[in-house]
C-alpha cells in the first residue's frame, strides 16, 4: 500500500527552464509535506515544506504547491540549474498517537541538461 | 552548527552476524528517527525515539531494534543479519518535542551503507 506516489521515475529539463516534479498521496490524515533532494551515497537534504493549511510555499527558486482536494503536491524549480540534477523525494507526515512518521515517495531523478 | 552524523559510513558483515549503527543528532534536537533505503522499497521508516523512549515503529521484524541515550544520541541494532538487510540506513533528527502538537522538519545524516554477504 503505497500512500505516497511519485509516478515519474525520471525527468529531463533544459537548463534555465522550469522543472515540475509531482507527487500524489492517498492518506487524508497527512498534515505536513516535504521535499528532499538526494545525491548518491548521501542522506536526503531538506528543500522545502508545506503545511496542510496552506496551498503554496515559496523559497527562492523553489515553490511547492498543495492541492488537498486532489491529494496532489508539486515542486517547481525556476530557473533550473545543472546543480539541481539529483533524485527528489516527496514525503508526507502525520501524527500517530502523538508521534510523527514520514512516508516517502519512490523518488524522481531530475536531470538538467546544459 | 554541525549536522547529523552517523558512524560508521560503510560496513560489511556476513549473514547471521549482528551490527550496531550510531547516530548523533543536531545539537538541541531531541527526536531521532531511523530509515532504511533500498532500491526496491525506497525509504522506509524504522522507528523514532524521544527522551530515550521509542515513540513510533515501522513494519520491520524484531531483529531491528534501537535505543536512545540521555544526550539524544541513538544507536540502531540489527541481529541475525540477512542478505536483504543490505541497505543505506539513514538517521534523521528534528526539534520536535513530545507530546507533539505538530509535525516538523527532519534533517538527515549521510547514512551508513551496510552490505551483508
């Protein structure tokens, strides 16, 4: 039962253009969503997050959009840079008996082409 | 401020052995969580500790256990290793306080790459 899904295993974007990474979830109890970036043999690096009470959060080149009715969130990177090439994970969080648990998607490998 | 540190970074063991991994959270962070990353299953939650108590546990067998010390450092132990335990084990810490009233960002360490032969 995959509660968080990233349906695109890979995405290729030209440098300077917009990268859009998508994520869908099924559990309506999720109340906090995060995007992480990961390089091989390293731990995930936190990028940006959004609470379920918001529909948009922006931080520099990164914007996360949340559509609760569709149970969908997306990460926009504008403009895309070569250093953005990595695997991106979306994660969803909920409180279970007072404790938190992160559920991750399978990841999308983003490649920025010069 | 130093990030989350994990030791060792790489480990090779044989089937049937046991292993202990260590994690030091970001200074001031009291909540520590452990995750397993494999190519087939992705990132999966193992357990979370706060104030030396396990607060939450994922769907892993009892061979996987952990503990947290009074200085918030945490260890994870896997006994009777199996080939399928080969994975990247990640530790994450956060500022969350218990009982949690909201969720918070978790910051990850570089991971320990465990290979079981």
